[in-house]
C-alpha cells in the first residue's frame, strides 16, 4: 500500500525522474506552455510551482536553490526576470492543466500545461472586451431602432456634403470673375 507516499514515480528511477522533471520545467518556463501526458503534467505542477514561488524573492540564495533544481542558467534568468514579475501578485496556482485527446499510438491521456499569466485566451483583457448582451424582448426593438438612426445620420451627412460641393464651385467662379 502507498500510505503517505505522494510522489508519482512515473515508472522511472529517481535520477531519471529528477532529470526529466528539470527538463520539462525548463521547457515550460521558456515556452510558457507544453504538451505532455496527464501524469507527467501533474508531477510537473508539483515540481515547478515551488520554484516559481521561490523566484518571487530575488536573492542570490533563492537563485542558487532554483538553479540546483533546473540546472540551466538561461531558464533561471528568465524565471527570475520575466515570470516572477508577472506572478508577483498571485498567491499560488501558477500553472493550468488542460486535458487533451488521448494519444493515437498508445491511447495515453494527454494534457497541456501552461503558465496561467501568459495565456491571452483566459486573460482579463478577453473577459472585459467580450461582454454578453441580455436576451430580452426589448433588446431587439432597440437594435432595430439603432440602424434606422444610423441611416438617418448618414443621409444627413450626405446632404451636408452635397451642399458643400455645390457651394465650392460657386466660390471658385467668383474668384475667377474678380481676377478678370
């Protein structure tokens, strides 16, 4: 029985699992989103979220601790510069796992793991830009009135432009008359 054992060994030795998770964490930090199996994505979430939390305090000690896990200097730099700045106000939950279709070869459950603050689809801008309208009977009447008002405005603008065009040649003729 597995009482109290929270680590998913993923069918690998300890050194292989640590190297694999370090590589996947580096890829996630560099690319902001990766596709993998569901079990690996869940294991990666437990591996990378404490590292992101550690990156919020930019000290030499925290950089060395994170480098001990990731073993990639460029990834550590990007984590402490870019990612930490974006997640500074977030109290946790830096990653999102989205289930995908099963893999064709072996029918493994696939998932997409991504950093939450780097997704434009679920961002705050998309929510504020796209507001739903209410579905009531009166809304149709207002919509039908709006195009009629727009056509009246367009007609009024056309009349003004026609008057301006008619007045413009008259002023040119008067200038020519004065010049002769």
